[in-house]
């Protein structure tokens, strides 16, 4: 037992991964003793992480300098230094010159800095840190000259991440011949330029909403993944970006304002694009999506607009989320929805529809024979939220005809839920079927009510938990029993079996 203990203690006291999160000045002496022991015993340090989480009552900068020198001398590969922002926060001036100039830094491969200062004192002719591959700067204060010198001093960076740094007016990444991943989140008006980076594969850019475009990308032909968030872009810029990225596989646009002189933006022509996610972009900005090899599509629209979709073969899950207001809610809108959903030759994994301010909306009945017999859409899971009451039968007719869902979750008023239960669980001979064009294709319906006492994380858990309780454990087979137990704002799950699926 003593031998095991000695072995364990030896391993513990010589552990090469050091991580300190200090929230009291009294603990600084303990950190200092540990690092002195590593220095005196020449114990290797592979990773050194330090977080200061208290107000700066004392000047600990000399201690930080000492600890960094020990870590570098002992061969640190992964170095992180962070300070939490406090009321009397005073950022540490990180000795970037000493770190990169030190001969001991030849083993340093990753550097992460948070809430530090970097002084513009590097000499471009003497500094080269060829070992550094990953560089992360978070809320670091530095000027343009310091940033430029830092980038050219580390020519072999593979992964670069910069978030909300202060003091910069431009972020330029040029002629980096090994860069593969770039993540940029801007603060204030910071112009970003990425040029001549042939190895770049992954790009995430977070701009500022309601600002003119500050992003410029040129000669990055091998990029595979692009995510743009909160940016104002012109149609010409985005079209050029897609057309020149011949290996682009994933494109994500989130809260992007597209400017195109009043015309819609069409996402067309890319033979390599497999994943497309569009969410919260300008209402009505996307015109047509024509991507022949698209495997996954997620579209979260703003407003009532539904883009046109060319036929494609989905291979993975795809989601659609739309909201509609009363002034555009008509059968023409549902026809566009059905056409959009029918373009996929495989099922949509989830469709979410939200109707706001639709009380009193009147829908005309379907009367075009060609629409009644068009291609049947395939939707695995339909989630619908209705905030107020409207023409229930017309809504249900349009909704089921346009989506044909296998699973249908309804969250609404007691009146609306009662109406759906009445008509969905009615017999085929009921009078409502003369206007329910989907009825002939519906083979079977099962209904469940959500148990608010337990909750659920998945459909399987949801149904299973319903079956564990008394009246909730049984399927809702009686309309009268179901309606008698309804609450305002209930969730009802319908399982629908269609003959056309």
C-alpha cells in the first residue's frame, strides 16, 4: 500500500498539466511554491492554464512574469492566461515579446489570452515563432500594429480565433500558408480582410447588425465551411463567395441582412454544397434555392415569405421553421408551403409553424383540382403554435393538406384543440369530410396529451411517460373524455398514418 501511495504521490507532484483558477489573493503563494518546485526539479510542463478571478488589490504582475518564464523554460506547449472582469479590474500586460522571443518558446504550440494588454513593441525583423499553431485572443487590448506584427511573427498558425478585442480598427489575415480555421467576432467598426489563404477550410465571422459590411474575402478557394452571423452583405459579395469556393460544403447564414437593390437572392449553382442553414435573415430576401447535391437544409424564416426550392434528394435531417401573420395568411400561402415541402424526395425531419395575430382570419376552401392531386409532401414531425382562435376547420384542412405530418404537436387554446380532436378523431362518415381533402389519405389517428408533471426530452420519453399515469396512460380514444380534461395551453400529440407515405 505504501508503494502505491508513493507512486501516486510522485505522479501527482510531477503532473505535466497545471491548471489554476484563483479567486483569492491568499492562494497566490501556493501557486508560486508549486511552480518553484517545477522549476527547481526541472519537471516538464505540457499545459499551463491560469485564471485570476478576484479584484486586483496588489500588484501581482512580477509573479505572472515569473510563472510564465518557468512554464516556457520547462517546455510548455499549451499556454492560457485569463483574467475575469471585476469592478476594479486592471488588465495584465502580457509579455508577448518575451514569450515569442524566448528560445524556450520553441515548443509552444497553443496560446490563449483573455482580458490582457499587448503592447506594440515587437520588432518584425527579429521575432519568429514557427512552433505556434493555435492562437486565441478574447477581449484583448491591442492596436493595429501589434496585431499585424503578431500575425507575421507566427507564420505557421493553423487555427486562429479572435473575439471582441479592443483597440483594433482592422483585422488582416494575409499570406498564411498553413491556416485552416478562422473564427472572428468583431467589436465596433473593425474591418476584416482575409486574403491569399489557400489552405483555409473553416471560416466563422460574427459581425455587427445594422452596420455596413466590414468583411472582405479574396483568394480562399478551398474553404469548406462558412458561417456568417449578424452581418450586412450585398448579393454580389455572397454570390462571388459561393461561386469562387469550389469545395464549399457547409453554408450557414444567421441574422444576415442581404442588400440587393430590391431583388431576391438566389442560392444556386454550387455543386459541392451539402449543408445549408438559413435563420433570421431579412424577410423575403431568399428567392430560390437550387443546390443539386444538398443533403441537409434548415430554413428558419422571418415573416411570411417562403422561398422556391428545386427538387433535391435529402440524405440527412432537414428542418423548416416559418411564422405567418394575418395579412398574408391564405390558401395561396399554404400552397407555397406544400410546393416547398414536396420538392424534397425524402422526409423533412421537423417543420415548425407559428401563427401570430390570426384571430378571425378567414380561409377560402381549396378549389383547384391540380392542387388537390399534387405530390404528397413528407413531414416526420410538425410542431404548430397558434396564439389565438380562428377558423379551425379551414386551418386544419390547409395545414394537413400542405404538410401530411406523421407526428403533429399542437399547442393552442382549448377551443382550437377541441376542434382538432373533433375532426381528426371523427369517423370517415362525418359531414366535415366533404371539405377535408386529406381525409381519404388518412388511415389511422392516435392522440396523446402531454404530462406537465414529468416533462419529456424526446418523443419516445414523451409517449412512455404518458402511459405511466392513470387517465393519461391511455390513448385518447374518446373525444368527450379528452375535451373534459383539457387545460388552456395544453400540448397534444397526434400520430397520423397516411396512405401516401
